[in-house]
C-alpha cells in the first residue's frame, strides 16, 4: 500500500501579483522584469520570460514596495505558455516587518 504524506510549508504564502525585478549576480549579466505569483518570509515564486539557472544568485527587487533581497534560484519550471515559474529562496537577512508590510499593502484572496 502506498503511503501518502502531507507536507505543510513553514511559512504562509501571500498570493499576489506585483512587478518584480531580477538581476543576475553570476558571471553572466542578466536582468528581467516579471511578476510575483506568491511571496513568503523565505522566498517568492516569480513568473519570468527567460529560464534562470538553478542555484544562480540573483537580486530580487519589488520596486513598488521598496523591497530588495539576495536570493538563490531554487527551481525554474517551464509553463504551458512559454514562460517560467521561478522559485527563489531569500539568502539575505529578511526582516519580518518588510514582508508583513507587503502583506498589509496588498489585498489578496486566501485559500
């Protein structure tokens, strides 16, 4: 019999769509504007038009909310429409206040 496990995320994700700027921190120069799909205290999922390399270091900025952090590309999955779902894990120090402020400034549906 196959055993099923339920995995609960450590942090609640805020479902929101805001402009995001990704700047490559690696040897290749790259910059892209995308949009968030969700954000948590530990990271964010960004919809991008180009493929980012796993473990690449980037700077993520949410200009409308004066938020920036270093991040590591955890995954970059191809989506049906040709875009990519890029998972970022924050690597810089994140103040809870910044994410809390972001959450209160955005109306978002809870699931």
